[in-house]
C-alpha cells in the first residue's frame, strides 16, 4: 500500500508542473486509491496462485476488464446489439460481473488534469469503494491463507 | 538416465498437499468475506448507471507526429486512421448520425490520411460516396469541395472521385453549375481519364438545356481527332446529329 501511495505521489508531482493544483491533488488521491486496490489484488493473487506468471496474467486481465467494463456494459445494452436470447444472457453476465469488479473508469480521469473541475464527491465515492474492495480482497486472501498447510 | 530413476507425483497428491478443507477456516474470516462481498455488490448496485454520451471528433494528430510514430509504416497508420474515423459514428452504447458529426474535422482527418498515404483512394471514396449521404446540402458540398481540392493535387489518380461528385452534385444536390464545373475540370486537368469522364461536361450541358454549347463542344471533340475508337466516334456523331435535329424542332429550355 505504501508503494501504491508512493507511485501515485510521484505521478501527481510530475503532473503538477503543468496542470492546476486542485485537479492534480484530486487526481493523485484517486490514483492512489486505484493503486491500493491493485496492490491488494496483487497480494491476494500471489497468495492464491503461488506462482508469478498466473498471478501476473490475472492481475493484468482484471485491470483491463475493470477499466473497460462501463464501455462493455454500454455496448451490451446498445440497440445495435440485437434482441436475441444470447444477447440478453451476455448482457446479464456483464451486469453481474460489474457487481463484483471495481469501476476503475471512475478513478483518476485525465479530464481532471486537462480540463480542471475535479469532483471531490467522486473521490469520496472512490474512497468508500476502495475501502470495501480492499477489505474484500484481504478477507479473500485470509480465507485462502487459512486453507493452506504452511 | 535409466528408466525408473524419476517418479512423478500423482496429480491428486499435488493438489491436495497444500490445501485444507474450507471448514478449517475460522468462522469470523468466512463472515468477514461474506460481509465484504455483500457490501461490494450492494455498493455497485447503487452506483448510477453509466449513460452513453457521444464524444465529439477531435482534431487529428499532426502529420509529422504520425510519421514519427509510424516508424516508416505510413500506410498502416493511414489505414488504422481510416478505420477509426469510419467507426467513430458508432461509440459504446450510442450511434451518432452523420449530421451531428463536425464535417470540418472529418475533412481534416481525411486530409491527414491522404497526406500519410497519397496514393490511397479510400479517403476519397469516403468523401465522395459515404459522408455525402448526410441529408444536409452544406455538409455534402463540403465533402465535394474536399474531393475537388484533393483532385487538384493529383488529377491523374483522383479524377474518378470528382466524376462521382459531379454526378452527385447534378442529381442529388440539383446544382448544375457545380456539376458542370467539376466536369470541366476533369476534361481540363485529367487528359488520361477515359472518354466518358472527359465527355461528361457535354452531356451535363445537354441535360441542363445548353444545347448550343453542348453541340459546339461535341463538334470540337469529334474534329480534334482525340476520339479514335470507331464505335465511340459513331456514337458521338449520332449524338451531335440528334442535338442538331432537336435544336431545329424545338426551342431549348434552360434548367
């Protein structure tokens, strides 16, 4: 977690040269929360998978899906997608997936740096989500740890 | 190595070796996991639904920057940009009608693609046949103007797209003056274009009732000896005779 905060601080400091200070602060806090979740996920994966490659692949896949999930949901609901039963099943699956994944597209948006107008309410929501999700990952890692013969 | 020196462990043993039953996990840990999962799903289900919002087409990157990024593969980058531009009207969860696109930006994108791949014809196809489908004459004209400007840069390769624009201007926009201007430019600047394209101006003149002008141009074309194909020459001579008889029998009406 310290590493996550450190990386976010370094990224925010480099951005503060050009962007407005208020936007950079909100962006940096939001990025730190995103990285905290990823750090907790990485810890969970390395405990569960015990090998580096599967853990790394899972973390990468998780991040890409969590980032793109809002767009995937919009595409699944688009009228162009059709009304077939398979389409409904896919849409339902995507919605279910969205219940157990963090909405990373809401974290650290570039618009806060480029256009200003950072929303602290969004940072607050992200903080609650990060706290819940990190707790979930810690609980899952503990659950898995208790099942191991160390 | 002799057979029998190495004995692999069975898969069953490996999978069971490091794991205990989930019943051995303390109840407090299971409860914490369940509570966190319920909180997470509850939190996500109360999040406002993402709404599809159309994004405006931004300015294309500078040609010099694209050349640098392409590492010499300009054509590949031009093709990727064509795909991006053509797919831009279909964004996640929303489909943007052509009339809501900024056609000035579309022209900039097409110009950039042509700058990267000057021999490529696809941007001109998009500009003469796809984007002019919009039910807005001003936008259609802007696309035809783009085709005309690009035709001036390389008439030998790009005449066909201006020919299509001339026909569309005549029949869709009902702008005979514009159609005639494009047809004249093809005849003037693209000497290697096929006869039908270079003679288009004559037939547009005839269509709009400028029989006298059409007759003069047709006569000049036949007399110039430029048309060598006997069947084509026969067709043009017949056409000239028809024009002359039509002029005698009726008064030409201007469109």
